[in-house]
C-alpha cells in the first residue's frame, strides 16, 4: 500500500538511527535511537501485512511492537539508572575516522560489485542496498564500541537490519522466519538483561575490554 | 654313466679337501725351512678326532649338537652344485649363484649360533667378528659372481662355466677385476690370512677358531672337514668360473678324466698361492678388514659397470 | 558354490562377523574372560572366512565391484572394487589375523584385572574391519574414512598399556605422524579430484589423461610421503620403533605384518594402476628410497637392545626390500619392459606375504618371552631355550626365514627381488643401470647384515646362561600361543618349499592389473617346482633344496652317529672357564655383539658414549662410588629434519598467537573483514 517512496523514507530513517548510534556519546540517546529503529521495522512489517494479509505477520508485528519498541528501551533505561556508574560509551576510533569508514561501507554496499546481492528483487534495489549498509554498519558498531550496552544494541540493530533485508528480498512469507524472529528477540532480551547484571556484579564495570584479563 | 659322474661330483669335494689343507701346510712349512707334516696328515687327524670321546658343556642346547651336522651337510650340497670337472651337467635346481651364497650362509648362521651357545667369552667374540666379516663379505661375493653371470647371461653356475666367455677379449678387464675381488672374498670366507689365522688360538686374533673352541671328538672332526670343504668350494669356484679352461664340455670318459686332472692341478696352484701369501703377509688388524672388503665390493661394482 | 563365496553378500558377512566381535566384546566388558573369548572367537571366525573368501576368489580369478550411493552426501559413495590385488591383500590380512587372534586368546590373559578387555576386543576387531575396508575401497572419501578408522583404532591399541608412560608418549608420536601423513594423502586426493572431477577410483583411472604432467608429479610426491609415512620409509619412520613395541604383542604383529602393508597396497594401487603411464624417475626414486631404507633399517636394528625395537627396525628394512621390487616394476614398465615389470611386482608381492608371516611369527615369539621375563631388554634374557624350547624353535625358524636362508620363504622372495634387479643391470644402460647396481649392492649388504642381526637377537635371547633371575622362572607359553606360532612357522617352510606354485599364483595376480593384461609371464614353473626366469637367466627349486638338505643331513647324521665309532662316550662338563667361576657376565652381550659393526658404520650411525662417575669424596676424586656409561646412537633424523620443522612451526605459532588479543572487538572485526572480503570476492 505504501509506495516505494515511503518505504525509502523509512529505510533512510533506519539508516540514520544507525548513524546516530555510532555518533552518540550518551547511552540514553542510543536507547532512543534503537526504539525509533524498532518502530521503523514495525511500520515496514505493517506494510508487508497489508500487502499479504497474512495473520501471522500481524502477530509478529504485535510482538515486535511490544518487545522491541516498548519493553526493550524500558529495560535498557532501567539498567542505565540502576547501574548509574560511569557507562562507557566510548569508541576506539575518533569521530572523523568513523565517519569515513561509515561512508566507505555505505559506498561498498551500494556499489556495482554487490549488485548480485542487492539485485535480488530489482524493484527494491535501493531499499536492499540501504538494508545491506545497515547490516555492515551494525557490525562496525559492535567492533567500534567498548561498552557492553552499545555492543548489545549493535547486535539488536543487526537483527533489525537483517529482518529488513529479508522483508525486502521477499522472504517474509516463511512462517519459520517470523516465529524465529520473535523467539530470538525474546530470548535475547532476557539474556542481555541477565548478562549485564552479572557482568556488573563480577567486574564492577561494563567495560568489555577489562575482560582481556581472562586471556592468560 | 650319468650316475657315476654325479657320484664323483658329490664326493669329490669332501674327499679332496683334507689333501688341500695338508698341501697348504706343507707349502708353508717348506717356506719356513721345515719338513712339515705329510700332505695326508689331515686325513689322519680326522680319523683320530672321529674316534675320540666328547665333552659337551652343560650350558649348551640342541643347537650346539646339531650345528656340525648342518654345517657339514651344507658344504656337501654346495660342493655338489658347483662346476667341478664337468660343465655339461645340467643342474637348474640348486646351482644358482644366490642359492650357493645363501646355502653357505646357513652354515655361517649355525656356526655363529654354536659359538654363542656355550656361553664362553671366546665363542661370543668369535661369533661377533665372524658375523661382521661375513656380513660385509656377502656384498662382494654376490657381486663378483654377478659379474661373470652378467657376462655369460645366466646365473646358473654350470652354464657360466660352459659359456666360453674367454673367447671374447672385450670382457677381459671385467673378469680380471672381478677375479681380484673374488680372491679377497675367498680369503675372507675361508678364514685365511689376512682375515683370520687358522692356526692360532689367541683371543686377540681368532675368528673361526674361537667359535669351535668348545667342540671335541666327532663334531670337531665334522667342523674341520666342513671348513676344508669350504676352502675347496671357493677355490673351485675361482678356478672354474674365472679360468674355465680344461673343464669337460662334452660327455666322454677321456674328457672327464682330463677335467678331473686339470681341476686338481688348478686347485693345487691356488693352494700354493694361498700358502705363499700366508707366509708373506701378516694378519691385518680387525678394523682394517672392512676396508679390504669394501675394496673388493667396489672392484666388482666397477667390473660390472665395465661390461658393455 | 564359488559364486556364493565370492559374492558381495559374502564380503559383507565377513565385515559383520568382525563387527559382532567388536560390539560383543564391548558389551561383555564386565567379564574379562568372556570379553576376551568372544572378541577372539569372532576375530578367528572372520579371519577364517576371509581366508576362504580370498583363496576361492584368487583361484577363480573373480573381480567384484559394487557400490552404494548415499543421497545425502553427493561425493561419498560406499563403493568396493575387489580385484585380484585386493584379494591377495585380504588373504595376507586374514592369514595374519587368524594366527594373531589365536595367539591373543592366551596372551590377553596377561591383561586380566589390569585393563579393560572389552576395549581390547573392540579396537582389535575394528582395526581388522578397517584393514579390510582400506584394501577394498574404491572411492576416495570412503577410503579416507576407512584409513582414519584404522589410524584411530591402532592408536588406542598402542596406548592400551597405559601404565607405562613411554607407551603413551609413543602413542602421541604415532598419532601425530599418522595424521601428518594423512594430510598429504588428502591433498593428493584433492588434486586428483580437481583434475578428473571424481573421487571414484575407476573414474579417476579412466580420466587420468586429463591430469597435466606437473600435477601428476606433485600427486606422486604427495602420495609417496603420505603412504610412505604409514609404511615406514626412512626418514619418515620415527614413529615405528616407538609405537610397535608399545602395543600388545599380537597387535604389534598385526601392525608390523599387515598395517604397514596398507601403505604399500595404496602405493601399488595408485602408482601402478591408477596413474599409469608414469615417467621413469618415479620408479628410480622408489628404488633409491627402498635401498636406503633397507640398509639403514638393518643398521639401526643392529644397535638395538630392546627386542621389539629391533624387530620394528627390521620391518623398516623389509619395507625397503618391498619398495625395491615396486620401484623396479615401475621403472621397467616405464621403459617398456612389461615382462620384467611383472617379475618385479611378483617379487614385491611375494615379499609382502613372506614378511607378514615371518615378522608376525617373530613378534609373537618375542611376545611370549617378554611375557615370561617381564622385560623387553635383551641384555636380561639368555638361556631361554632351556625353559621355553618350543618358542625358541619358532623364533629360530622366523630368524632363518627373515635372513633369507633356504629353504624358507624369505629366501625365495629375496631371490626374486635379486633376479629382477639383476635383469635390470643386465638389460638397462647408463645411469639407470647404475642405480640398479647400487640397489643390488644395498640388497646384498642388507642380507648379510640381517643375518648378523638375527644371530644377535636369537643368540642373546635364547642361548648360553640366563642373565637375570626372571629367566629361571620362565615357563613355556600356553597351548593357544604355541599353536599360533607353530602354524606360522610351518607356513614359513611351506611357502618356501612350494614357492613355485605361489609364484604362478602371483603371476596371475600381477596379470590382473590393466597394464599387465597382455604380458607374457616372466617365469615358468617346471614340474619339479623349479622357478625358471625367462631365457634361462636363473632358476631355483624350493622342494629340491629342502629335500636335499633333509636327506644329506640325515645321511650324515646317521653315518656319524651310528656307523663311525659307535662306542663314543659323551660327557657333560662345564664350559672352559679359564679357572674362574662361570657367571653370566662372561657371555657376550647383545651390545657387544653388534659393537664391531656399529664401529665400522660409525659415520652413519654416529654412536656416542658418555661417562658419569660419582666419587665418594668430590674433592680428592680417587675412590669411585658408582660409574655409569651410556651408549647411544645418534639420531640424525631428529637433528636434521624434525627439529628444524618443529622450530619453524613454533616460530610461526608464536607469531600467530598475537591475533588472539583477548579483545572481543578485535575478534568481531576479524569476522567483519572476512565478511566484506568474501562478499567482494565472490560476487
């Protein structure tokens, strides 16, 4: 129902949320960006639902709405308040270098080389290349960030990007994908929550780099 | 007729061997300005030993008892399988060069075991030295016989002596080199100078004598006789494979008689040579012997390479 | 009837018999005796059936070929191709397995209450299954699976006696070397797959023309190193003297007699069957490797005091002799002399069979002695012939066979090998002829040195006076062990005496190869069982030699004992002792026996001697408390080949360790970069 332009707008929003996840220094903004991203996904799913009238998609939408848009950011915010010590949202690379790499990754995703991948559904090529760049950016986010919260957000946005890619590549029809996504989300959130509390209890901080001491 | 020839072939070596040993001793005695014992003395020695009692060590096992018989039997078989006075005989069964080499090795094997069996220090050392020399001599032995085999185109000893390869002078150098190699091996395997002194009983110098030190009576007679047989076997091989002149090539009483006489003459020439050699040089130090054996091997290898 | 015996179902029932033995053994592991009997019984039954199968298959000349495709795995197919060569190897395996299993019933009693006999039965039967599969598999992946099973089960058998730490170390060395070899084999198969498009041996053989020559040479070298590691050629042999002594004796016999021949089987299969036509230098390389292995193997055997290590080195020597035959077969075929190539192949196969028989016999008898005296060190044996006369007789027959003394079987296979080398010298020219001359020289010396080695082994173990107290408590082995050894000793004699008949069968097996199908047989067996090589070049007859020996020996013995001097008195006295008391210290030791040869070959063996003296008073150093002398043989393979390799691998690994920084971000960035690069490359 929604035409291509609106979908492109949605994807661009998602892309921008990712960029903001990269650039922000405060965790709160990161959580908000994640919430926006998830609502984008919900809207895309709604679009897909209206096109195919598949009841399962509706269930998935509901689940995604509840978990990703509402509950997850709430969890994260509570975490931030509970462990209100210094939440390191720092990065390895400085801002200009980061932006250059982001630009390079986007360029690669949109390039001719990757056309066989992004050309799976020729009509949605722009959307697919945006989704692919989101995937690459999420991975880069995980690499670049030092704090555990940012990394988990990175993984979750990776999931979102892959879901978007799958929808635009025409794969959303398989029930297994949908159920899998829901289940995955649910478990992920629970684990993330427990993991974060445990990590804080053991190490006194959420800085993942301190785990280097485990090596020897 | 054939039966008679085979019987002569069979008994020739054991009958003539004590005579050859006696002959060598006589030559050595003459060169030492002595009269020396009669050339038939070894026969009398064998008779004496066969009629004596024996003492066997209580540490010895059945190997000690059986070894002399095996060693003697082996020399009889090999003696019957080599070309002696007749090259027209066809023996395709046991007359192969490798069969000869390894059948003689059976004798060496049991002799060495018998030396170790009584647990005396002399026997053990004798076995050790004998196996060392024998192991290194085997290469030269096989290769020297191989040279003439390759020239004649067959490894059957009777056929080699029949082949008349001396008519072709281009093989002369190969045959000469192989002959020198074979001479060295002959001295090694028959326990003569410079490898071993057959008349010594000093622990520093004896090899063959050390292994048979514990033997007495009939068994000693068999072993001494077997050693003499081995001497004649090697001399006959040297005579007939490298200088096959005069050997009977056709069936006929006259040819055979001439063959026997010429063979005895050749054997006596070789024994004379050995006697003179033993009087002229000293026994080598043990660790110089491998060098000599390797020289024999290399000469033979060169001889093979020279065959065109 | 023959059709039923030699059918596919029959072959599977063979495998199933062993499988029942394996699983049953494991099920009954609670009861030692039951597990032992069950496992051994089915192993014996399987081996007997294998013998019947292979003999009827060889005599009827049948070739079996069947395969099962597995839809789940496109490249793997359980395909079997049992041609005459495989049937020959099945015969060898079954024969040795039969007697080792019979021996094992009595031998395993030694392990009751100490280790799990269920595990022994399980791994033993699995080893046998894998051996059968290795020689009949016709698909590359299936072959590799069977090879892996063989390596794993033999590893567990090597470390079976866990209490001795040396055994565990030997097992680790064996494990690493086997897998290094397997890596080379896998690479060779991958190359074959790439150029012919299939893992199936028949398909590869049909498409061998598609492989360029450079790749063929590479495959040759890879396969030579891979299978050579299993066979134990020098310098890849370092695991053999460690692993074979560590295993239980009947397993050592099986490993030494049969498992290393699996490497030889594949070499024959790949070089003579699949990769033909081949360049000349392949055969020459194998001849040289064979000559070197034979000579060095026997030299190292002479330096050993551990009787099982001595036998292990002797196996290396005999593998060298088999390779001489194989190499000359390759050379002759590449030079267009198929009759001679067939002769050399027959020599190699005959020596494989003979070595399996007499080496197993030697290991089994050595195992009996070790069982009673509880040590492997020959310096503590001595005089065992009085306590274990039958074992001594069997060991003597084994020693005579391995030293190639007529009329035993070892002589005839070495005779055939010699004859093929002689024919090579006779008919070839220039530098190929020189390689054959060197090979013949090496074989001649090896024969002599092997004789010396086994005089030492037999003499030091069985003759003279006992050197330790344990020997005086030794008892003869139980009946099952004696039966196992006795029948093998008889086989040594029979295969020697009936070598003519065996040679005809081997010629038939050789003609089963595609390349030899139209070749005239190089031998003719006369009515008196004399083997004649073509053109009357050579001939020898097994039965005649045997009969002559027996007849002359009896005549001489009769004449001397009963005709000459019937009244001779034989007194038993002491060995001449020069007036002192006779002690075991006066006998020659195994070390002393070989010392002359070691000194002569000191450039190759690099013997070393170290003195350590402990004084009562360190200051004055006059009165010695104890003095020890350590004699050693230099290990040039470790110094020049394995240590440098080890050092390179260590350096590379330490450098590579830096990748593991412990930082999660680093690891994920590796994944990321890999993903991007993969995307860019593939698309």
